[in-house]
C-alpha cells in the first residue's frame, strides 16, 4: 500500500442553504449569507489548501482534493 487513499472525499462544503438542508457528515460546512460571501470563502479555502471547487448549481459548492 502506498498510503494514498483510493477514494476522494469532500474536503468542505460552502452553501447558501440552511443547516437543516445541508449537513456535512465528516466535512466542515460553511453556511454563507450570499453568493459574494460564498465565492470569497471558497476562493480562499481553495487557494490555501489546493482543492478544486465544484458548483452543484443549487447554491452548494463542494471543495474536493485535486
């Protein structure tokens, strides 16, 4: 075994939805007030951690390891 995980998991979630609608399980969830804040938070997390941002087109963005 190389020590590299064989599956990719969600690193974080940035969402406009409420806590009742989106729960992260093992991934941290950032609940934001508007799209501008969502873009700002996702951009900084992706720059600091080198993750890719995926827009689910429903107000939720998933940040996944590259």
